[in-house]
C-alpha cells in the first residue's frame, strides 16, 4: 500500500516557504520602519530650523526696518525671552530690532476661521502708536481668484502698512475714510473680514500684556534669539 509521503512532504515544504515569506516580509517591514524613523529623526530638526528661519524673515517683512528678532513668551505676567526652537504651549510673540539694537515693534502670529479653512497670519504691531505696520498671510486655503487675494493682492495687503488698531479695525466697501478702516476685496468680503477679525482678536489679547512703551525687552546679544 502506498503512503502519501510525497503529499505530506509537499505540504510541509509549502508551509515552510510560507513561513519564510512571512518572516522576510516582517523583517523588511521592520527595516523600512527603522529607516523611516531614522530619516524622520534626521530631517525633522532641519525642517524645524527652516520653518523658524521662514518665520523670522516674515517678522522682518511685517516690522519695517528690523533686522533681528527675539522670541518672547508671556509667562507669570511678563514677557520672557526663550530660544528660537524651544517648545512651549504659552503665548509667543517676536520683538524686532534694527541694526543698532533699537526696538522697532512686535511680530505677532495669530489664526482664525476663514471662508474655507483656518487662516494663519503674522502682523507687525507698533505699541506706542497702537498701529499695525505690516501683515502677511502664512497659511490659507481661501478660494482661488477671490479669497486668496488676502495675500495675493498688493492693494489689500497695503491696507495694513499703517493701520490704527484702536478703535478696533473695521472693513468697508467704498474706500477708506478713517485710519482704522480696511477696504474689502471685491467678491471676498468674508475673507477680508476674517483677516481683520483675527488681528482684532489678537490685539485685544496682547494689548494689556505688553510692557509700557520704552520698557520693551532689550535686543538679544549676537547669536541669541535670531540676532545674526
């Protein structure tokens, strides 16, 4: 009588091959995971440094005449310098200085709801005159051709180059007549109002937290806080 030896051996061979395949795939997955993790650990500091540099350049854009920045956190009732890459959950802004170390204003980031999604922006604030001296949108998904003019339209952006923050900024449709008015973008009134609302909310948050004019934190020493 013939026993099914060949069938048994064949089944064992197929089972062994399957185990080897699973093991190979598992090892390959582990290796891929390790490589991805290692790559992330290497590239993340570079990405973070690039983002910090882009933000620093944005401060220079919204605070005219500035060439150095110092990152400040609001802690225990006052502004305290922190490292450019230091993680914090506390409110942060940037003090901006010129080449001689003279204070020029603050760069303040804030975000809020737009027509399509969140709008993230940074604006320059001159505390003595309580004026907005510049604005740049850092992130937006507003409607192409309409809402995206909040950063593509020079006419709209220029509204914020010398804009009174007190009384609160308002949006108008027929041209600016007052120092606290912003001319809305035609066809994108909601996006225009969103930008103004974000800035008004931010100014309301910070205005009583900033030191008196003339008492701003001194400029950082070379190599600190964004000083070249």
